[in-house]
């Protein structure tokens, strides 16, 4: 077993700044968070951006400035979200790739998302996957339900491996509408990951209160970790998260207890088949 790849997802598209004042929404806030999370042990940053009113946006100029700002100030692997928010049109989600990230997310199917629907038609998934191959962007395949791992198998056998040849998936667990954030569900996914190309790696994140059971289950099953305020805004019962650093520090502590210390960004690039910077 290798060390632990820790991804921070600091912002997301779902929480409002008014409800969660600690959420980083400006570029300065995002860069400051990124630097501190890198110092603690994060290797990847999964990025959603906001506009001047702190609303989710896929504005191309802002995306490019964000990629540049993060690359200038940190060594983190910058992974842009192609998921955006549930209302973003497909064309805008595809255009995220034009901002030149090293990595981007690629969700493996449509899922109910609370009261909304997170749409990911097959043709759209294929378009994202093949554009990323052409542009040298490494995907992180987002898995919200067990069957989406079978969809990934279908994608890879029909359209080939991603750029770099390494397959990495992220299990997003506990979304109302998707699989539950439990050890049992994680083990079921772990079994299905064995049917993917040899060497496939996985990380996992548990939404809300499933964050801790999912972290512990992932570490014990040989998986990696994603944490952050995109997924969890409560640190413990009745205790709001103070910062993304608090969540990353907890994940680093768990990884160290599991004797799988955090991978540096350089080690993570090697693991994921991303060219060194
Ligand atoms: N905001 C969700 C609708 C991704 O970043 O690729 C989708 C999401 C997944 O967060
Ligand atoms: Zn996201």
C-alpha cells in the first residue's frame, strides 16, 4: 500500500457564502486556502469557482485566472470541476477544459441530487472523456453509485484509457439520491474497482456526517481521501467547520494513524500519470 493521496474540495457549488461564511469564494481566499492545505498534506485541489456575488460560475476568464493563480502559488495538482452546479449547461461544462487544468472531474452518470438532478448523459460523458484524452488532461472519474463503475468499464473499453494511462476514481458517497456513505457500500465499490484496469486507484469522500466512516473505510480498504467544505460543513455534531484546513488536518491525522502518510504533489503526479511540473 502506498501513502495517501489527499484531495481538498474547498468550495463546491451547493453551499452559500451567507449560510457558510468560512467558505472560500474569492480567488484570494481560494489561493490562501490552497497554500495552507498543501502545507498540511493535500496534493490535489478540486476547484469550483464563484462570481462577485459568491454564486457558482463557469466563467472562462475566472477559470483561467484561477488555474494560473493556484499554479503560481502552490505545487498542488489543479483539478477543475466539470460538474459545476446542477443548472450549468453541457456546453459550459465542456468549456471548463479550455482553461487548461492538469486534471478535471468526469462524472459517470446521471444521479438524483437532493431535490435536483445532476445530469450526465452517456454522449456527454463520452465527449468529456475524449476531449480530455486529446488535450492531455487527466480525469478523475466521479462515482455517485455502484453502477457508475460499470459505466466506467464500458467507457474505457469503448474509448480507451485516459491520458497518461492511469485510471483514478473518486467515490462520492452519501449524496441523497446516490449510494450511502457506509463501509458496506465502499467495500462493494472496492470490489467493482477490481474489474477496472490493473492499478486503478480510488479515493472516497462522504457527504455530511458520513465523512468520518467513509474516511476510515477508505483508508482500511487501500483507498485515498477527499475532504473539504464542498462535502462537509459540520465538523462534529453542532460544530460548524471553521476552515478547510481543519478538515485536511483531520484527514492527515487519520492517514498517519493508518501508517499511510500523505503523498506530496510530486508523488501524486507520479501515481496518477500526470507529467511532472
Ligand atoms: N456540484 C455537483 C452538481 C464535480 O465537481 O464534478 C457536481 C459536482 C461533481 O460537484
Ligand atoms: Zn465538485
